[in-house]
């Protein structure tokens, strides 16, 4: 009897544990799928951030009486402005409510496969639902390029802003090369820091070939295709001159499309002069017409905030489970290693 009692108690504990596990999994799934949304927008008022920095420093630079007098004047001015806005709103009851021009700020740090485009498309869609011609979109862009189709889609997302008639500015503080420049050139205004890397308008493809190593070890490799050029160059098979020529032709065609895209968005640029695969620093890029102004994103934002413009950062935060977070971290590490390997010996160091 004692054995049966102990066994029953053990069985009850197991059932309780399993039920708790099932409830926990259900709660986690509900949290991840809340509202049927995969993510949400995060909005940050950068104007208030700049104001907070200024106030923090001023409290150390000025005496208390002068600060109180200035705060009093600012409150009076703000109260007067709010009163004027309310009066104007009463007169325009039949018209839409007026608002101050906004500078919407997006940040795009591109990986090899440009997977960040998924968040970018959500951010652009959200902004275009409210933006007008009086507003502006600033994209802080950083990318050394990557897959053509990924960056082509990312550039198309930025083109949506221009097509909607909303002024688009792209700021490059570090690098906008290859696919990164494909995105940047879409802008109405393109600014870059003095030593930002700009250009690299070219197409590259490289892969190792292990065919000789396989033959040396008596290992056969078979690849079956339907269509003469379904596969051109391969890592394990024996590559032919015809396959190499076809592959090179495809690269040239892609390069031609790249150049045509840049010409469409920057018609005054001498594309043949800069589409050599070379890159230039910001000051040099300005002379060549690759950019419109030498300026950092910080300068641009600070100036906008000082002109009493509202500066609003918009970021789409995707909800991820633990597996997705681990996969994303691994992909970022792989991207960094691959990018360093590709660019080793080709990019100057300072």
C-alpha cells in the first residue's frame, strides 16, 4: 500500500509539472502573438532629448536666478503660443488641424542580405500614412553593400518616400558603398561625413573551387541540371571557359542596371567616371558629385532641432523568440566576418 501511495504522489507531481509547462508555453505564445502583430513602432522625440541635454548643462553654467527668469519667460511664450493655436483652431473648425513640420528619422545599418529591409518597409509605411510635403525624412544609412535583390528592395522602399512628394535626405557617417550607395542615391539630398566611404559602384562575385582537391582524393561530384545555364560556375564541379564567360556577362548586365539606376536618380553625375568599383571619402565624393554636402547626421539633426522643428525618431521593433534572437546574433557575427574577409586589403585604414 505504501508503494502505491508513493507512486500516486509521484504521478501527481509529474502531471502537475506537465500542466504547468503547457500553461507556460501557451502564455509565451500569447505574448509573442499579442494582437496578431509581429512588431511595433517605437517613437523617440529627439527634440526633447536635445533640450534635456541643454538644460542639464545650463544648470551647471548659470546661476539659479537667471535660469528661473529665463524659464518664466519661456513658459509665458509657450502659453501665448498655445493660446494662439487654440484661437486659430476655433476659426478653422471645418479644416484639418494644423501641425508643425516634422523631421522623421530612420536608421538603417545594412547586413550582407539586407534583412533590415523588413523593418524599413514598416517604418516607411507608417510615416507615409501621416507625412506631407512640409515634412522631411532623414535616413541615417550605414552599409558596405551586399546582395543585389536585397538592396534593390531597400532602395525601392526609399523611393516610395520621394514618390509621395515627401523630401528625403540620406546621411552617411561611416560607409555607403555598393548596395549602400544604391540606396543613398535615391535621396533628394545626400550628405556624408568628411571621411565617410562613398561609392564602390561595381559588382563582385567570388567563390572557391574544390574540384582539384576532390579529384586528388578520388571523390566524384555530380550535378544534374535542365537548361544550359541553370548553373554556370560551381564550387565542386569542373568549371569551363564558357561558364566563366556567361557568369561574367551576367555580372556586366547587373553592373549596367546599377549604373542606369544611379543615372536615373542623380542625372548630373558622370556615372562612367565613378562606376569603376572604386570608393572615395566624403570630401572627394563631393567634388565628383556623388554627394551634395559634407555634413554629419549629428550636425543636421542639431540644426533642425535649433530651428524649432520637431525631430522624431521612428523605429520598428520586431518581436522575436529566443531561437530567432540567437539566429539573428549568429547572422550578425557571420556578416562581420564575411565583410572583413571580402574587404581585407581593399579598404585603407586610418
